[in-house]
C-alpha cells in the first residue's frame, strides 16, 4: 500500500476532535456578591411601594448570611431569614415576616450586578399571593 493512501485511510478512520465547548455567556461571568448593606425599593403589581434593605455578610465559616427589612405603609417590617442561595450571578432569598398580626413570607429572586441587585419577588399572605419587582444598591461602608 502506498504511504499516501495509508495516510488518507488513517485520517478518515481517526476520531474527530471533540467539538470546542462554547464560551460561557457574559451573564455566567456575572459579578459576585459583595458583603455589605444594599438599600433600594420594592414595587408591587398593585403599585404599592416601599423601601427594601438587605444586608449580606460571611461568617467565620465563609457561609453567606442575609438580613432583610422592608417598609409597608411607612412602617418598618423586620424579617427572619429562612433561606439564602447564591449561584452563578443570581441570588434567591426567602424570609418570613408579620404585619398587623398576619404571618407571611417572601422570596426574592434576582441578578447580581456590580454594586447592585435587582429582580422579582413573590409574597404569600394567608394563602393569597402578591408579586412585584425590587432593586437595591450597595451602600458605602460607614467610616
């Protein structure tokens, strides 16, 4: 067999190189969460609004922790964090709260950008649900 024909046959029988994996989109390389206090607002579908404050920190074990507070009809509403998930430039925070003796919970889902967070929320109050949008920005550290 001639060397040229042998080379051609070996080339045809050789496995094809693996397809190059596409590069991750820019969103996958999103900003990471910076610890600190983020302040902004929420707006419900019914156009009610209020202030939203989120504080993120890392414990000695490097595990992220979150605290949330919002205003409703001008009054501050404290919350109890139930779950926090940070993954691939996204945040999901679930907390419980009480207004006028009514227990409720909210889940905020959003995107992490450089110095800010924004997204949507879903709240459940007495088996009824409400939803809306929220946005917060990292506040400068106090000296």
